[in-house]
C-alpha cells in the first residue's frame, strides 16, 4: 500500500519517492472505471484516463489539446456546461452535475461529474479536474425498470381478476378489478381488513384457517368463499394465495380474487337441468339410449325393462345380443347405421330377443348427434310394440267380421222384402211388415256408414302401427 510521506517534514522528498508517488497515482487513475479528465483555463483537454478514452473511442494523442466543450459535449448541453466551467474558475468548492458526452461515432453517454477547480500558489485558476461516473447502464436499467413497471401496471389494470398485496389480512395494495368485483373504491379497500368482504364472521375465520398461515411449501393455496358486495349483493369468489416473498411469510401475501358467481349459477342451473332430464328419462315410457359404434354407452330404466337386462349387462356391449339372428342385426344396421346423411331422424321396426328368450316387436328411432359423422354417436328411442301389433291384428280380424256380418244381414232382408211383396195379401199386415223391414234397412245403412268410417280409421292407423 502506498505510504504518503510528502507532508511529513522529517522525511526528505527524493526523486525516487516522487517517482513512486507519480506511478501510484497514475496507476490508480488508469485502473479506475471512473472517467478522469483535466481541462485548462482555455477549455483545452490536458488529460483523459484509459477508461474514458475507451468509452469515447479515442486515443490519448487525439484528445490532447482539443477543445473539450465543442468536441465532447452535445450542442444542446454546451451553453450550460460552459457556464458551469466559468463559475468553477472562480469557485474553490467542488461541484456535481450531469451531462451527456459525445463518443467518436456520435453516440451520447450520460455522465455524473464530480468536479473540482485547482489553483496555483498565487491563487490563479490552474486547471479543472472532473471525475465522472458513466450512468448509461444505470439509465438503461432505470428505463427498463420503468418500462417493466408500466407493463406490470398495464397488466394489473387489464387483469380480469382482482389482485391484492395483503399483510395480516389487511389490504396494502389492490388493482382496479378488485374495486369492480366488490363495489368499493380503492380508497375504501386499501388499508381495510379483509373482513369487509365476507358475509359472516364465521366465513371470514374459516378462510383464515384454510389459507393463512401454512408451511411455505404448501403454497399456493386456493379456496372458494362467499363474499358480499358494498351494495349487499352476495357473490361467490375463488381466492388464490401465494407468499409475497418465497422465503418469508411475514412479508405478506399476494392474493388473486376471481368472481365465479355466474359460474356457480350456471353450475346450479346445469345441475337442476340434469336432475330434470334424469327425471324425464327415468319416467319416459320408451327406452332411451346413447349408442356409439353400435354399443350402448348409457340407457334409461325403461330400456332395462324392455330387454330384461341390467344396466351393467347392456352397456359396453355390441347390440348383436339383442337380435334373434344375424340377418335381423345386419338389416337394421344397413338401414340405420349406413352412410351418414342429412337426415335428422330414422326409424325401423324389428324383432328383439329379451333376456328370458321371449321375442318382442320393437320400433327403433335414431337421431345422430352429428348427421354427417355417425362416429360421434346416436340418441336412440326404443318402443316395445308387441301389444300394439297384437291389437292391430285383432282390429283387422274384427273389421273383417264386421263387413261379413253386414252382408249376411242385407241378403236375408232382401229376400224377406220380396216375399212379403208377393205372398202377403193383407195390406195392413204387409204395411206393418214393410215398415219393420225399412227400419232394418235404415240400420244397415248406418252400419255401412260405420264400416266406411272404420275403413278410413284402419287406413290411418296402418300408417302408425
């Protein structure tokens, strides 16, 4: 370490000592990352250290004797810096100021200067020594920090969730969305206890136990809470909590708040609809099933009643086991599950075999989830039409019997009418008999009309039976 003995009267100053002192000072100045510049009373550059020369892009021989202000100071700063230098020539006190300096290629570097004027033994201004700190990196860092801060502020302002900095469950800071969710102004929120938002104290303390404080390894934590807006409207929120500092819970927490009221309402509505739909499907008088690749994915209770199989026996099995033979299975497959089309609904009558072996007549109607892609599945409706088929057959037989009965009545009546006209001579008796025959004839005409109406009814029913 350099031992300064120049001011000690008992130590003689020698050339060797002076040389060491000069070398030490020169090494110190040249090794320093700070800028060193010496300017004479005329503003000419007398010295620059290596650090400053390197930053400006000059060699020492290029700067010696150059006018400092016109060469190294941007035009916008020259007047103010010249004024400062004029004052320094008269002052004996150090000064601090900031100004830009120009590099050889025209770039500007912001420097903080610590300046001092040096005077000779007669008190005349000798030269100015400036020691500068390059603020370029610091300025870039400050600008980067400022830009990041603006970006973060923009993110916080645009965020669809409330964001808070909490300490001891008090709000230290929050974004605008927090005010929108709760209905309070930021002034009302900041500094308040989180109890302000809860419907009940019980809910407040319950969330405290769930979210604060835990082992730091357990974070982040998330819970759903019931809050109350300023206007008294209850809302549901999802709260997510993380420590402000990873290793120190005492510094507070960052909490995000998401209003899930509409989601909860939609969830409740969906559950209600699901319950309603399940009730409808359970009470439906027809079998209903979801089929994918001719396998039952799901079916209702009526489907189990129709087939005699349980839900486990029906699901995830190919439908082949419900048909009495391969031919019937393939026929229905070709009709219902062939090439996709724009048809929303298809239907066919077929025969199924129940678990107990009995054959039943069924009507199957299908509606593809996507008419252009059957691979997405089918909603199918199955009706047991066995009894209806029997009723239809009985109706056919009754109608035929009814027609024959009318014919059998009309023929003997015609014979009786002719016999009375020819064989009965007593007019009074003839008249009485003919009146009865005419009454029977009127009844037959009514039967004929009923027959025609019944025939129309039969033709209509045939379309749907």
